[in-house]
């Protein structure tokens, strides 16, 4: 991929994120592009809603899945924006199953979808004291994944 193509992809990615935020449809998945075994890419975005801190700060949360490559690889992240739709950063999720399911009562809810994890375990993360530096998503027994925030808050 040439530099100009990479630059275009980054601008396009920013545009589609803003488009989804402006639509403000909680829980609706939007798919851009089309992956195929010949090398196409696909971006899936799902806006989960708003989390507010006790001090009134607003965070908008979006699930991001980018599918690419001949072997259908994917990169998953939880994107974080402020109340003005400005991108603040993301939490890298090693697997799609690490992405949150919903926001309920100011809590980010993670339900185990991975077949290796205990389906009864639900991780609940509060943003009431601000943007967490790390999010622990429990899987089974003492196992789980730490999702580390990469960005500014």
C-alpha cells in the first residue's frame, strides 16, 4: 500500500466514525467496505452510547472491527470519543469477543461470547470516576484480558 492510499484510508476511517456518531443509533452495526479472500477490507462500527463521569464528563463509546487480509484477520478496538465527537483513543481488544455488549445504567457491560470463556461471567466497568487506564475482562476462573487505553483523556 502506498503512502497516499494509507493516508486516504485514515481519512476515510475518521469520516465513517463521525458518520456513525452523528447517526446516534445505539446498538446498530454499520459495515463499510467488503472483505473478500482476494484482499478487500471491511470496517464494522457499532455505537454503544454515552458514559458520564460523576464530574459531568461525557465519553461516547464505539466498537470497531477491521477485517483484512486473505486469511480474514481482524483487529478489534473500543473507540472512545468526547461529547464533541473528538477521538480520544482506544482500548485494543485481542479478540472480537472482548468487545463490550452494551451500556446500561452508566456501566459498560462485557458478556462472554468466546466458547472458551464462562458464559455466566459478565464484566461491568464504571466510568463514574473517569476514563479507566485499563479494563479487565474476565473469562474463566482467574483468566481474562487487560485492555489498556491508548490515547489522551
